[in-house]
């Protein structure tokens, strides 16, 4: 089997266009029922804020791979100066079950997350026919930083300004490689100025309670930032990756379901967006809210892509 770690992923490098295309292919695989992903269980113990999640999946079509991601999310780790999340992925031969790769790289989860966001942005820009946009990122941890890099590489020619905010001070040295950035002193400034707003926080409390910018795309990556006050503004244009996954575990979608009566039939899925171009059916002046819980098929698809790249570039350690 081939073992890859964080340094190996770094050597391979991130090609955002190829990663986004990998996610797109996985969506088509899901839509044609050539994928299997059971509802992921959450393991909780001691402090209930923490969780370890098992994410098994199989993809057919051009992937033909099975595997599992085992990811721990301990939000208070940032107070200890260590990463919030750590994960490992195991890939299996779908015909024999033999383990063919072990990837110990938490960055793969972030790359998957940002690649899913990239796919949504791509379809949003096509649906709205936008030439110039502003992008806002609330939360400047690893997830926020990877999103900024992705946006610059894939959509930099369209971005006039990128607004950033974090409750911790963002230094100018932190944004040296990101063009056209403006560090704001409040989340509201970022929220109200951004055509594409990406929340990448680990906030313990919801705080967004005002009307979004006209015609904006809200990428609700951190899933627990929006109060129910904003539901009337987005109720007719909510997109999820998977309703059964995202309507639980205290997400904003579960909040909208319990307090505002949101049902699965009121939403579109990522398959609707990619396969059926659903974003074109929404009024161009209204906001669109995308809520991605994170699907195992995307993690396994990205892991397969990096495994193939590692083999081509002869990167990694062969274990017997």
C-alpha cells in the first residue's frame, strides 16, 4: 500500500481546477446512483462539543474506489495552539477489499471543502453571468485561507476585492500572497459588501442576523453562523449537498427546519445544481444559500485523485 502524509500532499500541490473537476465527476456519479455513502455516525465522549466522524463511501463510474475518512473535530484545540481537525483516509480496492493507500493528511479535507465551494461558485457565476465580483471570507483559519487561495487561482480575474474578517487580528503578512484584499473590522462589513460570502468559522454562537447582499451567494461552510432571522431572505433559494446529512447536528438547516418549517422539498441539491443547472431557475436579484455538510464521496474522490498524482510523481512511502 502507498502511504501519504501532509508533506507528500504539499509536494504534489493543489491544482484547483482539477480538484473541482473531480468533485463535479463525483456529483454525476452520485446522480446516476453509482455511489454509496451511508449516513455518517458521530462518536461523542467527554466534552460533547467534540466529535469523531466516520465517513465511508464507494464511487463507481470512472472512480471505482471504496474507502473511509476518519476525522476528529475538536473546536477548542485552537485555544491550545493545535489544529481543530485531524483525519486519516483509507482507500480499498473495490474488488478485493485490499487496502491500497493510507493518507494521513488533514489538508485533504480542506481541499475537498474548498473544491466543493469552487464548483458552486462556478455554477453561480455562469447562472448570473457576472464579470466582476467581490468575495468575503469570515474566519481566517486554514479553511478560510484555502478558500482565499482557491478563489484567487480560479476566479482571480473576476474578483475586484476580497474582504476578510476574523475575531483574531489578521496581519498583513498573512495576506501577502492574496491580491486585492481588504481586512475589515467587523463581520457585517464583509457580509454586506460581498457578492460571494464564505463563512469559515468555529463560532460557538450564531451571529448573522441581517439581510444578505442583493443577488449574493452565501457559502455556509461552517454551517452554524446564521440565525433564523435570515430565513425569510433565503427560504426560496436554499441548496444543500445532502438533506439527510445536513439537517442534523445543530446546523443552520436543522434550525430552519425546526423553527421555520423548512423541508427537503423546499431545497435543491448539489446534483440539481450541477446536473440540472438549478441555479438558473432562481431570480438573479435574490440571494442563494449553499449548505454543505460534507459528503464522503467527495473525500474519497479527492483522495483517489491525489493517490493517482502520487503514483505519477513517485511520491509517498510503500508499506508492506
